[in-house]
C-alpha cells in the first residue's frame, strides 16, 4: 500500500477537469503557463515550492492552459515533484515523453487533432515535447531564451551572426527537422537584441493588418515595421495566464479572504477562484456590452449577493415567498406549523398518535408546561402537552 500525499484533492481536481472538457471548447489559440496557489508553511503543504520570480513565490505550482481569446482556464495540473510521488503509484499518461512532453500532452488533450495552436513559455521550450505536440495535431510557438531552457539543436551563435548586421524589424527563419517533423526557428531583429521563437507553424510574411511597430536605436534612429503572424500571435496571447492570475489574486480574492489552516481547503479555494474568474471572463467575452461592462470587484459583489440570496436553496425555488422570521428547530426538523388545538372531550393524554378518552370530566384542564396556569389546548407539534402561548 502506497502513501499518496495528494489523495484529498485528486477527486476534486479531476471532477473540475472533466467538467471543463465537457462544457468548454477553446478557440484556435491557447496559452500555457504557471500559476501559484499561495501557502507559506512548507511543513503542511505537499509539493511546496519557492519560485522567487513569481509575485507570490511560496506555495503550490500549478500548470494552467487557457483560451487565448477569452482567457478562460480550461485545464490545470499540480506540479507534485519527484519526492512526493510514491513509486507504487501508476505513472500519469504520456510519461514516456519525458516530464515536459507528458505535461504538455496532458494539458492539451482537449485540442488534440484539431490543428489549433498553443503559446508556450520559455520553460516549456523543449524540442521533443514540441515535436510530440505536432504529431498530435497541435502547433506550438515558444520563445527561446539564452539564459535557461535552451532547446536542443538550436544554433544560438548562428542566429545572432545572421541577424546582427540587418536592419531593425527584419525577419528570418532557420528550417529544421526532427524525427521527420519540420520545424522553424524564427528570428526578429530588434533594436538591441535578436528575438528567437521556436515554432511548428507560421510564416515570415508581414501582416499589414496589425499595428505598425516602432523601435528606436541608441543613435536615435527610428524604424517602423509590421509584425509577422507568428510574432503577433505570440505577443497577443503570451500573457493570458498571467492576466487570469492577476484577476484571481486581485482585491477581495477568495484565496485571501478565506483564512484556513488546512491545505486541502486552500486547494478548494484555488479551484473556486479559477471558476469565479472563468465566469467573469465568460460574461465579459460572450455577454457583456458597453452598457453592461463591470470590473472584477463589481462582479464579485454581484456574485456574492447572488450566492447569499440563492433561489436553489429554497424549497419552492422563490426567495420572495420565504418568511424573514427564522423557524424553530423542531419546526425545521418536522416541517410542521405550531397551532393551538383544543383537546376532545374526556381526553386525558395523547399516546401512539391517539387521544386517550379516559377522563371522567368532559372538559378537563391540564397544567401548562411553561407556566402554572391550567388550560385545555395543546400545540399541534406536541399533542398532549398543554401550552398557553402560541409559538
């Protein structure tokens, strides 16, 4: 028997993932990046990590993929780490493609064999993983950084030498092939450096429909040019997950207002916060107009009010029919109303749902259970016990 430190959240996360795959279909372009679920104590958090480059560096790292147009997150996966996964547990799907390749194939399961594109961060710029996605019908565009995560077989010095003497805004490409799958390294000469993107789709033809870019060199000369389609798409969608994280962690966020000491509750709050922002982004992209625009804070206030006055929790489905007075505990349990009813003639007691007519007097009076007075009536919720006051 193996010890799984994440057993408390697996069913919750899997249910959310299955629901998103059944209910939402992303657009033609998506973005994949990291998200952080804040948790400070490393001793009470499985898979705890510290990422200094993040605004909230302590907690769990989640890999998320979202729609590039609407910004809706439709799949997440927790970075568990090697030390937290027991060897007896079954490996996740596509583990034979490596850590990065398996992660990308699992998160892009919704768009497999659709011919859609995904924008990746430099951390996911792995040659084998990109080729595996291309074989599954998913095109990739990822930025290449020289400091870390340099992909295999990428001639960095050749790129700088080729693009160095050219004018600002010039675009070039180096054609490659790996495992009989063609790919390209697109190059863009910027004012001070050469931007490099690894892609399995795109062209070097300038897109005149996009905004004209302006770059100023150190000597003061200005250069104006149009981005190509792959550069434009990458720049437009690369911050989609970061924008979702900023909205999720903005003022009055669910994760900040819910103070809890249990790690599984924080994961539940993280999933709820993602669903909250997904609802806001869906309303803003599919429903909102110029007259109905609202900020995320206004949306949270309306959502909180709708949850407090929720019609689904009422028995009849209408909040207006509910009395503002609270019902007593016995009335809530039995669903009965408190009405004083007189006892029948010769009634002495009430047992087994029937009155016992054994009293010699025709109209006997019994002592009230709350005061010394004597009376004939009793409440409908407790027949046989005389009560003076109506509840």
